[in-house]
C-alpha cells in the first residue's frame, strides 16, 4: 500500500466512522474496489493480511485519539465529577 492509497482509506474511515454504517466494512470495500493491496514479499498472503489488519487498527486508533482530543474537556469533567462527593440537599 502506498501513501496515496493510505490517504484515500483514511479519508473513507474519517467520513464513515461517525455514520450508522460500518467504517471497517467500507475500508474493505473501497480497498477491494480500488485494488489496494498491501505490499509483501515472501509469504505474501499472510503478510498482506497482517498489513491490512494493522492498517485498519491504526486508522481506528487514530479515530479514537481524535475523539479523545476533541472531547477532552468533557471527559475530564466526567472523571473529576466521578470522584467528587455527592451533594445532598
């Protein structure tokens, strides 16, 4: 997989992650439609499968990190609120 192919799949991941559809399925579908294959030498089948899985994991981790950064203030407030003692009237 070259850089342009990775960018295309990253864009697909970004557009489909927050829709009520499978972003993982779209990564596979777009990859197949565009003929994107992971580059591998000896044992290409196993190496290609592993490379595809690692790429899918990487883009999902990237999505998770972007959500954590975007909602960091709310996440901090939830965590701090969890450890505060409850207020009784």
